[in-house]
C-alpha cells in the first residue's frame, strides 16, 4: 500500500475540512497530516510519501498560503525530483470577492509539483463553479478540489465526496 501524506496551508480552516475528509476516506494516520505552518520541517518530509494530498487556501493575487512560499521556491530552485509520486490538490477560495483568482494557488502548486516530476491526480470538471479566472483551470477541468465556503458552502460536502471518489478510482 502506498504511503499517503496530507500537507495543508490553511488560515480559516476550510482546507482542513478537506484534509479531515481525506483522513477518514483513506484511513490516514494523524501523524501524516502536516499543517504547513506548525508541523512542516523541510522538503524531505514531502519525499517520504508516495501519494501527496497538497492543500492551500488562495491569497492576494492568486498566491499560495504563506506557509507554502519557501517550500515552493525550494522545490523549484533546487530542482527536487518528485518522479514516481502521485499528487492531488485541494484548497479554498472566494469565487465572488476574488473571482479573478479563484483557487489559483492550486494551479501554482500543480505547476510546481508536476514540473518536478509528480503525476497529478484528482482533476474535476469545472461545471457548477462560478468565477472569472483561475490558474487551477486546465482545459475544462480544475486541477483539484476547489472549495468556496463563502458563497457555495452548500456545495462543499458534495464536491469533497465527488473528489474523494475520483481519487479512489485513480489510486
């Protein structure tokens, strides 16, 4: 069985809702849930896992949560190899207040990890989402599970459930 780890940068707790659902769905040990702000030490932690669930809220102009910034730069600058790793992305955004950058942090993380050799899994159809633009959109899909608790909280449980079922099929 593949070793699975969850790495999440969150401020308001929305991304942690997804992390909690992943823990339950895949029976992931709590020690393998890494809050980027409090529990992350270095990139070597990421490399310990075969399957990575990568979460971040989106900030400012579509940026990753601040706890991801140094890690993303290290992966890109040091050309760290994630070949053989499967990576699924999730996170939170606001499709109305920040519709021009909705969940773009997922797109930035996708770019970083796939460029480093990881295989992305868990892309979902963009149907049912309303936003102006997102770096997380590739073709007619989003690179992962995008959550908007500000405007579409009624859709959150269904979106998480659908995404987890997709992941189970891809793993």
